[in-house]
């Protein structure tokens, strides 16, 4: 898989899922223990500009409002999220986004390829969270899943230290790649609402 395509590929599936979300889905629990659908949409909208900026090598701090203060009652939040995912994917579609270093909403420089891998995993895993929360099937390309597994395997310990991932959920040997990605991020692949 080309290093410049995984964000766009993961973003396409996430967008398909978001387009199916309805206002009555907002209170549904997700496999991400701290988030219902509303909080997960908040999270994606809150961090989206920083992830987009990272692809453009621009430092974009998070908004002044906290994640929980973002308002989903006005406007079309699903369209806003689709547009943000599209902008982020476009930023990471540039091969130059994956070279050198970049920032993720703060002054600390990180390898751009590492950040791009994190964005890919963010889109894939939160897409799965939303699909499970609302009972909508979703699939991802085998190459994307292999890429995401490789990326999350590199960053899972760091993610746990930062509180981004929960404790690893063991999955049986020979489990599908998606299940292995989910387990590394602290999600139970068999989770249902």
C-alpha cells in the first residue's frame, strides 16, 4: 500500500458510516468506553483540524472549547464531520505529508509517517466504533487493515501511556487482522451494544 493513501482509504469508510448516522443515534453507546456516539462525533470534530494541519505541516491547536463543549444541536453535524474527514484525507493525500516531521496540535515534532499512521488508525478504529454502535456493517480493504495493524503495533504502548488506548484485549491466534488492530487499541472485537 502506498504511504500516501491509507488516510483517504480509511476516511472513505468513516464517511460512509457518518452519512448513515441519525440524530437518534447520538446517545448510543460505542465500544470506546468513554464515548457515546455524540461524544465520539465531538472527538472527531474537535481533533480534526489538528490532524488536517499535521498533514499540511501546520500547527493547528485544538479549538478553545473542550471536546464536551462542542454543540451538535445547530447545523448539520454529520455534514460538518464528513467535510472535516475529507479535508484531513486530502491533506494526507500529498506524498510530502508523510516525509520529515510534523506537529499534532502542539509544539512537539513527531515523524510525519508516524502521525500519518496514527491518523489512519484513528479513522479506521473510530469508524468501527461508530459502525458497531449503530449496528451498521463496515468493511475495510485487507491492505489497509495490514497497514493499520503495523502502525498500531508500533504505537500501542505509547498510546496506552498517553491514555489514548485501553489495556490490550487479547485475541485468539489466527484472528482476523481487524480483530488484532482492535485488541491492540483496547477494544473487544466481539463488542455489541
